[in-house]
């Protein structure tokens, strides 16, 4: 809780321009227009289209005198081949600005398309850190789930269909020019996605808070995300009131701002290979892994636990031991009360793949900022506990 | 303290790229170069130059293969005529990037110079909101005090020497491309400036937190600034330890991020005309006004008081009445223990000018976001109490 605690001695903090408000998707045209575009490639997916949000965006873009081409050939855990097709469409149509609308999948696909449109080649060429050399076209991202954070982050996660793995692309250039959140879009999100994407946001917040790259600027957003989720996750899943859904949208934004700058940790290092192997929803995997990873990290983050306990709703001062109990209890309670999955087995993960997952996780960028070191053995132990 | 509290239904949040760390002024050349510049106008003041920081910056800029012209003809409460001379120098020298180094005065002067360099005319032409139409040259701002927030804000405050008033220029375009804070620069800041600029930061944080335009994204930064100041202001003034000075630099950044997006209130609406009339240091005026304005606002911000009390170091839950007592006590204590001035009279303000100050404050942009309405009479009453 000390204001004087030690952080990284040198750091950077970057977030795109943020626009937030109910009903604002109907103003996305003004955003795209302000970026100087004339012809928009709208990247979305069939679910978002069916829910009517693509039409809201298209109407707004046209009202702003922009031409629009809609590309909705994107699936959950977006694929290299989809990105390649989108980039081809962007070029063929002569588009000059990209709007991504949806969950993490269409938004990450939009980023991948922007990379290929400006830099050519295959998306595999950009895997890793800072491998993009030419500036991307202007991008507006509009999230319609409560978890991804892609709309503010410097990351894009794309599936390599041949290797069956997730590629992490990290570059300041993939952060959009404008992040536009319209919490009304959460009204049509199926219940299971409200829950799973909210746990994605909670994992972003907790991992960013525990990250060795955390700073004063990221901690405030991480803790606010935890507070909002702690208050609104369960009622949002159960009752779907607008106020709670809006809090989840806000939490997603705060968590995104935190992890885009503080990076992540073991939950995500493990979730990426699992997602790559099984195509399971990213948020559900995180919900299963988070309690085990928190337990593993406890000894390395002792002095930060009281603030996290406070974020989770505990209101009196306590020592680190009491705080560690509260953190575990509260996270467990959120999972139980929201009905999130509790085991990898239930998600379809096979026991014989656990060691492959652990091996791949060691190579994942996210492991670098974990507060406690973890090799293949420790990671496998975490997986076994979560199995 | 409730996570579910109601904020503005629509809002925007923008901050520049932030770089923070001890010793980083010696890397400012890389920042300026990254923005595509070749010839830098370095805007600073004689005090910063004497302290050796201008030389650190110049060496770094030259190491990055940039030409440098130094313009240090800037005084406290920077003047229209200084801005005009700087813009003339920028043009004459064929500069293409601006680095502002110093307190609020050189940084605001740098913004004014950038406005004139790109848009021509007189700085008076840009007074008010959103009156700048052509994009500014790239700007890097490096604060060397712990208060102004100019390095992240969408404001520039320039003195009109004829009218003897401060002009507020508000535009997203005056936020720099990069804000670079090197807390080491605070080591040479005279004690009185450590104190007065820290109270400027405290005023930014409290006013942004109470502002009607406050959002979840600004509140987290406002409260973190209050926490850091509450812990480190007095020891930084008295003992000048590096850790405390660094906390003040961090607090200034958080407070700047908050007020640039949530705007300010009565303290600043009153401080601007006083600064315009007397040329007194802005931070000292704020220190005198803050307790009186907090008192005036209390009834309008009841539900936010417990969180502010928490930020000021109070660690148990209480009702709003108790919180209002704590907020007042803690702010008074900070002023007393740091030796900040307690009366406008001591700053040289004349009693017969108070009604003129109140009249001018009604016209100041900052009054628009005050949580409680205040006309000339109420403002004069606040001034009399602070006199």
C-alpha cells in the first residue's frame, strides 16, 4: 500500500486516444474520417454482424461520407489465413483506413491485416517484438466484449494454422489510433462470453499488477479494473443490468491500459499454447489458470498483496499473509459465483498434452515479466493443479 | 468508494507517449530524432540553463545528429512577446522540432512557439478552446519541476502583457508527442519551488478529482497523485531525498494526466487572474486557495470524499462527514508542515483587486468544470477567506 514503493527505474507508457460512451458506435464514422480515411475496411465477425452492430457502424461510416467494405471472415482465435485474405481484400478494394469491430478476434485480425497491408509478406514474418518497419494505415478499434484489451494494446495474437500455435506480435504500431468503447454492444453478448471475457480482463489486471514491468502508471489502472470487476462481474453475468455491463466495459479498458504497458505473466504464457492447440475460448482458459498462478506467485509479490486485496473489496488494513488469503478467497468466489469453468479437463484439454503446453509456454513472451521464475517443471505443476 | 459510481456518460481520454526515469534527459536526443526532426529549437530558461540541464539536453541532441538552437528568453508566467520572439527564432533558424525543458513557463512557451510557427498570427488569436487549425511541429517536453503537468496536458497558459491577464489555450494539438520526465532534474530545484510546484500538482489532482468532467480513467491518476504527494511532499521539501523527489515527479505526471482530461475548477479559475495581475508563482497561489476552495466544494462532492480521504492517508472507512473533516485536516497539515504560504496578502495581492480577480475568474474556462457553481460574489468570498 505504500506510495513510495519501488518500481522500474525507467519506463514508458503509451495509450491510444480513448473514446468511451453508450451509443457512441454510431459516431465511429467521425473517428475514421478524422484519421483522414476515404474507404474503410470494416473487420468484424458473423456474430457481431448478426447482432446488428456491424450495421450500426456501416451506417455511421457512410453518414461520414466514407465508402465501406465489410470483411467478416474471422473466427475465434483468428487465423493467419483469415488475416491474409483480409489484407488481400484491403488492397483489392483500395481501402485506406481499418475499423475493427468485435471481440479480440476481429480486432487482432484487423491489426494483422493492417500489418500485411503496409508491410507485405506473411503474418509469420512479424511474430515477436518490434518487427514491423513500415507505418500501418489508420486504425479504429471498437470492442464488443468485456475482456480483450486489444483495442488499447500493443499486442496482436494470431493463430498459425500449420504449427497450431498462437503467435504474439508486439509493437507500438499495432496500438490503434482510436479506441472506441460503446458499452451498449455488451447487451447482445451471450452470457458465457460476458463471463469468459470478464475473466480475461481480470487476468490482464492481475498479471499486469504482478508484472516485473509494472509501474505507478499501470498499477492504478490494474487496481481499478479489479475493483470494477469485483463489484460488477457476478451481477453482470446474472442480471445483465446496463450499469454492471458498463462497469465491465470500463474494467476491460483499464485492464488493457495496464497490461499493454506492464505486459503479462504465466496465465497468458500458458493460455496461448492451450488456445493454439485446442481453439478453446481464451477467457475461459484464463479463468481456470488464474487461481493456480496467483498461488504460485504469492511469495514473489508479498508487498503488493494488500493493495490487490483492497481492490477485491477488502476494506481494512492487514498484513501480507491475511491479504494473500483474501486474494485467493475472493478470486475463488468470483469464479464460483459467476459459474466460470474450474478445470482444464472441462475445457477439453488432454492430460497427455500438458507437458507440450508447458514447453511452449517457456518460449512465450509473456513469461518474461512473470514475478516468479518458472521453468517447464513448475509450469507443468501449475497445469496439473488446474487440470 | 463505490466502483459503480456514476460518471459522465461520454468521454475521451488522451495522453502523449510518456517516458519516465532517472538520468533519461541524456536520451532526449533519441526522442527528438524519432519524431523525424533535424534541427531543434530548445526552449528553456536561464535558471534551468545555469543548473546545467540545458547542456545535458544539448549534448544528447547533438549526439543524435541533430542541430540545436537554444532559446532561453522565457520568464516565469511566460509572455506573449517571448512566444513571438521564440517563433521568430524558430522560423529564422529553419528548425523543425521543438524541445521544451523546464517548469511550466518554458514548456508553455514551447507550446506557444509551436502554435505560431505552424499557424502564424499572434498568440492572442488562439486563446480559448480548439482554435488551432494547422498541425504543430513535433514537440518533446521535459519537466524540471514537480507541478506543472504541461508536459502531458492539452493546455498552454500565456500572459497577455497588455491586458495583464493569463490566456488559456486549450487544444489537443498542444499536448506534446513525447513527455520525458527525468526526476534527477528536481535535485537542483530551489526548495521554495519544490514546495510551490508540488502544491500545483496537488491542486491539479484535487480539482480534477472534483471536476464534473472526472471519469474513472482520470480519477485513478488523481488519487494516485494525492497519495504520492501526501507521502512525499513534506519530506521532499525538508530532506530532499531522491526517492521523495522521484515520487513528486511521478505525482506531477499522474496529476497532469488527470487534469488534462478532467479539466480543473475554482482554484485555477482564481489563480489565473491573480498570476496575470501580479506575476506571482502559480503554485504558491494554489497552495493558498486550495483549502478555501475545498471547503466551498464540500457539499457538492460528498460521495467522493471518502476516496480522497483515503488518498490523503486515512486508512479506515468512514462516513462522508468524517471524510470531509479528514480531507480538510490533511490538506491544512501538508501546508503547515511544508511551510507553504497561507494568505494572498503574503503573496503581495492587494485587497482592492479582489473583486477584479473574482470578475475575471468567472470568465476563466476552468470555472466550467467546478463541481459547485460560483458567481462573482461566491468567488470574492473565497478570496476574502484566503486573503
